[in-house]
C-alpha cells in the first residue's frame, strides 16, 4: 500500500544522536569487533549503575547486579525464565507489549492478565491485582510508563502494589524502557521502595529514550541471586550483547543527555498536538503521562477496534493497532504511536477526520 | 522568562508562522496566554524579528557570502564597541561578532560578486582607523544554515517488523 502514515510501530522516527554514532564508528575503526564479557563491558555496566542511581534513585552493583542484554526483549525473556518454574502463575498487567505473555508460556508458566482500566488512567490498582493472586502466583510483570496506554505509576500507586507483593511473597519484573519519556513529574522506579527492592527485577534499555532501536541494547538489574540465574541463560542464548551497541550505549549515557532531552521535549509537543486533535474528533483520549502512545477509545464510532483499524488503513491509509491485540482491557481502543513528525500527525488527524465524516455520511445514506 | 516562554521561543524559532491556536495546544496554555507572552517577548526585544531561512545558492541570485576577520586596536573607554557600531551600519554586513582568538571582529558579508566584496573590504573596512589587519574568506558551499541542513539527504526508512 502506498502513502501510508504508520502510527503502528513503537519506534522513534529520530535517528540515533550523531555523537553516539561517531563514537561507535570510531570504535569499529579501532577494531572493537569482538565478544565482550557475558554480562557486558565493565564501562557500560558502570555507567548504567551510575545512571540508575543518580537519575532514578535505584543504584545497582555493576559487578553483580547488572546484565547488558540484546534489547529489553531479551532481558524480559531471561528475567521470566530465571524466576518462573513450570506450573507457576505469572500476573501480567495488561494492556501490554505483546511479548510478556508468550515468554511466560515458553517458560512453562501460566500467564494471568490483570486489567488496567481507562477509568484509572490505565494504572495498576491493588484491588485489580489482589483479585488475581492465588497460592500458585510467582511474579508480576508490569510496564510503566505503559505501552500501549501511556499510563504511569506514581510512588503511592506503587506502594499499594508493593504491600501485596510482600504479603504474598511475589517477585516483580518491571519493564521501564519508557522511563525517560515521562512528561509530568519524574519517573518512579518501584525498586526505590526498600521493602521490595530485593524482589524486583528492573529492565530498561536505550531503544526509546536515545532512539537506538537498531543497536539492540537493554539491561537487566536485580539482586545478585536473580542476576546470577539470568546470566546463565543469557550466556547460552546470546553470549553477549553486540560490542558496537555497547560502545554506543556507553557514549549515549556519557554525552547523549542533551539530545535525549530534546527528543523528549519534542514527544511532549507531539502528544499535546495529537491528543488534542483526537479529542476534537470525538475519539476520547486521556492525556498520556508517559511513553509515546495515545490510546483513544473508538466506541463513539460504533465500530470495534479491529474494524476501525482495518477500515482506517483501507480507506485513509493510516495504520494504528487495535487495542484488543494488546490485552482484553484494550478492547474498544486503538494504539497510535506519536513517534512521527508533527506534520505527519496533522496529516493523520485530517485523514482520520475524513474517515469519520465519510462514515457518518454512509450511515445517513443507509438509514434513509 | 519561564519554561513556557522558552517553549514558545523554540517553537517560533522553528516555524514563526505556526498559528496561535496550535502554539496554545503545543505549549499547554490558552491562546490568550500565548498572545500575551509573545507580545511581551517582542516588546522586551527577546524576539528581534521573524524571518525565513533561505538557500540563496538554490535561489540562484549569484550572491557571494564571505567571512571577514579583523584585527582591531581597541579604544580607551570604549573597547571594540564604537568601531563595531560603525561597521554594523554597512548593510552588506549581515552578522558581526567579537571573537576570542587571533582576530577580534568577525563579519559575515554578502555581495553580488567576489569583486564587490573585495572592493568593500579594500575601500570601506580596511582603511578605517584602528583596523590593523583583515582576512577575507569566501564561502564555497553552505551545508547547514541556522540549524537547517541544505544538502539533500535521503530519509531513513523504517523497516517493517512485526511489533
């Protein structure tokens, strides 16, 4: 299909900051083309440890509590495999990224969805969580700021969840890849809560904040027992993350902050523009406080989310993702990634307007 | 001057033709507030002028641009300010700065030909009192101007993947 505006993929439209690319190119010229230590170069682990400590108040020991992985995708997989035994139930806060549930299944566990609802601004509530806990529950997988809803969890939200984790002796796998993309106030990392620090696996990476999707660099941070178990899996399935990516990631932490901040400012402008436009079209959408997704309801159109997405693509060449693909609570919503330029967003909005107008018209014709 | 003012300035610097209604949505404030803030930024001289970034090479008017470095003897009590003020009055001088390094003043000068620029330097600038030395550099090609890249570069296409 020609001339499609894709709001479908969760990938920044920015290219990696040039200072980061330059450093990687130089390192290749210098012959950095080898394996690294399984858990990643000491320089990068040190930088990650320093970054998490100063930025989010969650320091980890770079020697024993950090593993550099091939993107957060691998980090999520090895985290789940490290802690899940066959027969364990794993709670997954949904709507969510598509890989957690299959990873739990591959590890022999039973995924159990926990709904995050629009009326709670897509936060995970202790009530919803408590309902799904059984004696076989092992862990909770959560992703805030959230893909696809843009929902975030503040300190009090996490404290309520933390109490349940302690009471029921559950582990937490917290995917925080969108942490830098938090627009109102600072990101709160649950590992900051001392009571659950030792039962939390923090996942993060460079793809979203530093526009480095193709470099495949993420990381897993956890208490040493868990890290040791995850490292065994990592060294057999991946050996190590690519060295060029690790060099680039180190540079991103060292000198990429200003460019990252500029990208975050731009995402915020896009969010404002796009969500305002959606609401004006009658597609009600809460103002997402994080990530780069708008998650409007399409109920007012009388179409299901799948019908809406398919018809919008067919008729106006705008690609969005039906929310129900991302979990039962996503039903009736579509995910629109605003990681495209403001001009594209404006174009997408006017196409959506034309789409809704033509629908109204055809309804009138068929009812006459 | 606060964060919201700075956001407005960035948006206007990027595109000063953005409608007030859109600025209001982008910067999370009312249209009234946008107007008030812009009026204040204009009146205090923070916003100097609204202009366009033009690729004159592409426009093909044949103009030549140059950077001219000057060594200047500063005046007692005035430093470089008075001589700079006199030089700034020439319309050919597009920018004028006091610099660190070997030379003192740096001028950006535009003319219709290399010959015209040479005459301007030789006849107007060099003979002025207190100018000790000049160095003229002619622009061969502009790659980037005021943050805007002129060279055509193919856009990176995002490759399809499943999610």
